[in-house]
C-alpha cells in the first residue's frame, strides 16, 4: 500500500525530488511519511515533504496526540481551498460563530521551497496573509488543501505572473489547476495523492454563506476530520 502511494505521488508530483531510490519498500518507508485525513465523504491520502521538516514534524506530533480528531473543515471556498485545524471548532459550533483564530499561541517559521507550488491538492500551512504577517510564519495547527481554479498558459507570464516556472510546474498547473497567485506566500508541506473526488465533494459543499451572506463559509453539514499516520 505504501509503495502504491509513493508511486502515485511520483506520477503526479513528478518534480518533487528527494533523490530517493524506490527499489525497495523498506527504503521508501524510511524516507516518505504518508497520512490519511478521514471524513464522512471518505479518505484523502497525502505525502509529507522532507524539505519542510519543521512543519512535517509539527503535523505528525499533532496527529500522534489525536489533536485533529473531531475538528471541522470550517472554511470551504470552491476553486480556492478548504481549511481546517482550528482547535476552537471542537464540539458544538453555532452557524454564526466565526472560526479561524485558533492555534495562534505558537507559530512555525516559514519553510517556503520554490519547487512546491500551489496546485490542486497542495497541503498548505495557514497564516493570516502577508500584509498581516510579512514573515510568513505559519499557524501551528491550521492548514489548507488547495482546490484551485482551471488555468491557462497566460496565467504564467507577465503581467499576470512575474514568477519563473519550470515546464513541469506549468504542465502540472495546466493539468490540475490551482492558485499560482499565492506561490511563495505560504509553506507547502505535503501533497494529495489519493482521494481527489473527496476534495471536490468537500469544496463543493453547501455553506451557511450560500444561504445567508452574513454567515461564515462553513458547510451546513459539519465535516469533521480524523487523521492518522500511515508509517
């Protein structure tokens, strides 16, 4: 199972290179950490990146203590992202309660690697935005999973984008979509490799805001999570 997950991750996120040799399962297991996020829609499987060790270890530590179990995906915006991990979302939460401020007692220094891009399925550490947080330090518990929009080649050249992309990165964006306007602003510490339809279902959930624009963009039906480490 771990070997299959690894091979899927290579075929999709082919520019994620750790100089790894996939000749044996033991060697793969020692270098790749995979996690599964369970929801009532089904599971989503991710690989975590070794190039972001602070974020990876923080995430695994929280998973080991079952920190994320029963927390909500509290913010859902189709063609952008789904967000969860706010500790204040545990327990009963009223429709008007605004979530997203939890987990700010501790921050993680940014680990932004230019080879990781904001394509669909990127596992991204949350922060309040560069204007409020120019250091780009991450919230210690909240994360986003990119859903993203469909993209064309024009999105990767001036004046739409001044960043330099590899051919592989552009091809990945064209295949999957994403949010290239956010590249370089957040730490990307993992990538979805299985459960794409689950991400779509969550991102397209009906929200309180779709009923009343004054309410949060949280799904009408609570989408709670549990996460476990495969290795």
